[in-house]
C-alpha cells in the first residue's frame, strides 16, 4: 500500500465509517477514500462511471478525466484529512503522488425529532 494511503488510514484508524476501496479508472489503479455515513457510495460510483464512459467516448486522457472529476492535488496530508472530514471523496492515484478531491453525492442523514419517551425532566 502507498505510504500516503497508510498515513491516511492511520489518521482514521478509530473511525468505523472510514473506507478505502481499490478501483480502476482508464486502466489506472486508484483508491477511493471517504467516510460511509457522509458519502452515498453507490450513487457516487455511478457518477464516476458516467464520467469514465464519457471520457472513453471522447478519447480523453486520465489527466483530463481527473481534472473533470475534481480538484487534482499533490499529496498534502492536512488538506486530504480536512477534505475527508468535510464529506468529500478522495480518489488517490497510486504511484503518482496525486489525489483528486471529488464532490460526492451526499448521504442524507435523517433523525427523528421527538420528545424523549423514556426521560423525565
């Protein structure tokens, strides 16, 4: 595993919602990084696959595709951790020391707002 990914994994070692998932984008190995409760992973992957399909039909390079997906950054740990905590999805390009900050489809959080039934005030 890439040193950058190991560092990110170490920062979130106590977070059960943190995930790393290996993928291929235009024959380039990448890892998707984010927090499950903040990212609708199924919808976001569908969005990424639509971008890939368009890139293939338009004969775009991996660099052009990554620029369309989001903001391409060098391996800056502080910004990467901050982006993950804000609910962004990182696409870490293996062996290139770069990542993309992607605006994912957010997962809708729902909570009941009712008077507690088992608490007395």
